[in-house]
C-alpha cells in the first residue's frame, strides 16, 4: 500500500472516533507525555491546535503554563511554519487551513530545551511518519535539529511499517494512549 492509500485508510478510521473517544484518548496521551523525560526537560513546549479528530494536545496548554514552561503554537506564513508565543491572554484567530493560531508576533527561538509535539496521519513501530503532505513539520525540524520531538497519535495510527522517504523526519518519541515508543 502506498503512502496516499495508507494515509486515507488511517484518517478514515480516525474520523470515525466519537467526540468522547477523542477526548478520553487525548487525555491518556497527554498524561503519557507529562510523564516523559523530554517533557520534564523542556522549557518551551510547542503544541498544535487539533483538527479532524487529531489528538487534542491543546488540553495541555494550561498544564504547560502551570508547570512554568512556555507554550507555543504553530502559525503558517506563506509556505513556512514557525511557533508563536501563547499564554492565557493571547488572542487566537483562524489562520491557514482554517486552523486556530495565536495572534502575536513573538516567535520561538528553539534550542535543546524545546519540545515540539507534532501531529501526523500514520506512524510505524520504527517511528516513521506520514504527515498530511504539506511538509511543514519536516521543513521546520530539518532547520531546527536541536529540538526534542514527540508525535502524539492514537494507537490505531501505528502500523508495522510505512514507506519512508529521505526528507521524512522521525519523531524521537511516539506517544499513544497505550504505549510510548522511544528511539
């Protein structure tokens, strides 16, 4: 099965999850991330605003701030993605692809204490990743190799293997509601 077919099949399964399944599974995944070494080490935590039944890591925003870390959300400008500051007073607007973005100009300068929590469509046991085809995370992570990475996904998104390409960047850690796979 090629990447397109695999992406389509897994996203159909993900879309079939009920709102309560998304919420309950997302809470378990967020709890697993909180207990990870990379979360403990992180000073800056980059999250995303979920769409189409993605793992709802936005549930982490308040806890990240309560833990004394800085929260950041992605914003796409032209064909580049960067992370922008978020706190409880940051206004949110609808940006590229209809995704909620922070209305601020304060951009992250990532370092080795930055944790990027990323979405995706399909993952393998080897942590290979199929995104949504835009390559935004691959481009960002290629420029900022010093950051720590966690992919948040449901267990149903993890398959035995996927066709990976050279430009595909593996997350260091894969976290689902049932398991944590580290590299």
